[in-house]
């Protein structure tokens, strides 16, 4: 009997075809895993919103010493929290309309553990308090007076965060009290950081003093898991900067990670994340939104509405600041 007829008559033809398909699928998966392993073997990587070379250098220093991605992102953004020259994060941040500097932060690790603080006052390192919330409590988020009480109980020192420079600018603003955020200036309100360590594990952190001269009690996207930051160790991570209200409305960082899960590159996912906001915001030309993302293979991307947003990246290939592509041309 001819081989083809035998296979057909015996019912083994479909099995052979199925077996061949399974072999092909396995070969493709092996190739994919091999490619991923090769990229991870290139070494760790850290990426952050805006041009913050001191922060990314600190994070990469941790990674080079075989530190975890979680330690890297925490210590990286702490650099900006302590820098009084950065008036959008931590000490020296611009106050709300009543003259109070209030901080928001979150952190997320490879195991999807996360912690956050909102409306925290008189504590410099909000991201570290967020990590303590993650590690020392059954909760994800603490707010206001409760967050401060917890921070003090954890041993964080209390200090006035309003510097003379920020106070003088606030006093000048009060002469008109007009709230008109300036794109890429007041919107430069966040440092979000993502890292992959030598083990291939991903973590992220996000910290801010929020929009200058905001209403008392206002909280944006930065401390909201899924909006300002999201990490899935099987896929990648994303973080945002800009007008936080719009990022919250689209759950932007979660959206970008899910788009990467569906096969989009970090760059493609960031672009779609911005387009989702634009589709729902008639006056999108009046705001700035910027996203950055990284996938499990160490590929990165960034995108924004207006030119002016950039992201800093540190890896074995160098330490570079990349102007993000934008929806509106320069």
C-alpha cells in the first residue's frame, strides 16, 4: 500500500501533521527563548522618564553589583527625591495652593507586590515609605496623616520640604493664583523608573510632588498602580509622566503592558497608549503625556503628545538620553 493511502486509511495522517506542527511550534519557542536569553545576557538595564542621569547612574550601579531591580529603582529615584534643584520631586518640590509640599509614590516588584503613599507630607523619601507599605503591611496604599504616621513609626525623619526657592515662587504665583500648567515645565512632575536585573527580573518605581499649585488633596496618576506604573515580570513594565488625570482615565501603564503581552513592541505600545488618550481628549493639544516601557527582552520605547519629553537609559551599551517621538511634530 502506498504510504499516503496507508496514513489516510489508518488515521495516522492527521497525527503526523499534528506532530509536525508541534515540532515546529516547539522549535519556534526554543528560538524565542534563546533570543530572549541572549538579550538578557547582554546585561541589566534601567530606563527613566526625563533626563535624570544621576538617578539612572545610581540605579545602574546597583544592577552592576548584581543588586535587584527593586533596589535599583528605589535607590535611583531617591536621588531625585533628595535633589532640591528638582522642583517636581521630593524635597524642594513645588507646593499646592496652600503652600504644602505633598508627595505621591509607588513601587512594584517582580512578584506583583506593590506599595504606595499619597498626600504624604514632611517625609523626603516617599518611594521608600511606599516600599515599607509593600513589605511591612497587609495594604497597598496609605494616605495623608496615616501615611505620615506610618513613616515616622518606620523611622523616617521628619523635615520641612518647602525650600526657600519654591516658597518664593509660590508667593509670586499667589499674586494671580492662575492655574495654567505649562507643557514640559509644570508637567515635568514625575520620575518613573523601570529596571531589569541580571536575573532578568523587572521592577518599577514612580515618585512626584505633583502638579505645582494643585488643589489641596489632589492626587494624580503617579502613585496609582496600573495608571502611573505597572509591572508584569512575564511581560514588561511601563510608567507615565504628564497630566496624571488623563493617564488615570485610561489606566495607561497597565494598558501598555497588556499591549506588549499581545505582541506589540514597547514603542508600539507607548504610541497606542498616547493615541487612546488623544481619542478621548478633545483639547489634547493643551496637555502633555509621556510614556516609557520596557519588555522582558530589554527592548524599550517612549512616546508623548508634544515634543520635549525625553527618557534616560543606562545599559551595557551606554548611558544615553533619548528625545521621545511625539504625536504632534516639533
